């Protein structure tokens, strides 16, 4: 194969020195500009982090206020609290984040303590339903129990008859 020639460095002359020094000056300026840009980016990141941190602190304080007053406040009061929120946080975002957040123990207990009397149309019975949908038993006297069964039987018969009448008209 062919012999490779080794490359030697040439010594620069005085006229070449002046041109190389000007090119090195421009490269040094470019390096300085890069460093300045990096510093600016770092400062921007720091300020962004500081702003985010302040925002988180405000949110945390707002949540603590809500939790401490949640057991004794009504829905109207919570609306005014969200209006008092910082202007840089949109209300929609606050409401959405609140909906996605897990329930506090106080909120859960408040919801569970609600008991409703709901009519079951199919059986004609009234049932006690706890906040999350749990069916509770009601303790009644013997006479009241017989009365409930009579009413349920009548309602059940009416429901059955209404369904069979509707089916005859369809056919």
C-alpha cells in the first residue's frame, strides 16, 4: 500500500500572527457570550423555581385554611374563599385540583353521617341509605313491621301489574 506522509506544523509568520490573534479574540468573545447565556438561563431557572415554590406555599396555606374551617363552613363560604385566592391561580384550576384531591377524614365522616330514606319502586319499601350507598336496617315494632310488609306487598303488586299491562300494549 501507499506510504502516508506525516503532516508537520508550520510556524506562523508575523503577518499570520496578527490574523490568528484576531480570530482567537473573536473565539474568546464567543466563549464569554456562551458563559453569559448559561448564567442567564441559570438565573431564569432559579427565579422560576422560586416562583413555583411561592405558589406551592400559597396553595398549601390555602388548603390548611380550608381544612381547619371545612367542618364548620357551608358551600357559600367556600366559594368566597376561592375568590380570595391569589389572582395568578385560575379558579377553574383550583376547583379541578380540589375535585381530584383525596377526601379528608372530616369530609368523609360528614358524608357518611348523612342517612336518607329512599323509596324502592320495585318492592315499594323505604330503605335507609347511608352516604356512600350502604343500606341500613331499621328497627321497628312488630305492628309497624306488619304494616310495612302490607304496604310493600301492595306496591309490589302495583308495580307488577303496571309492567304486565305495558307489555300487553307493546305486543
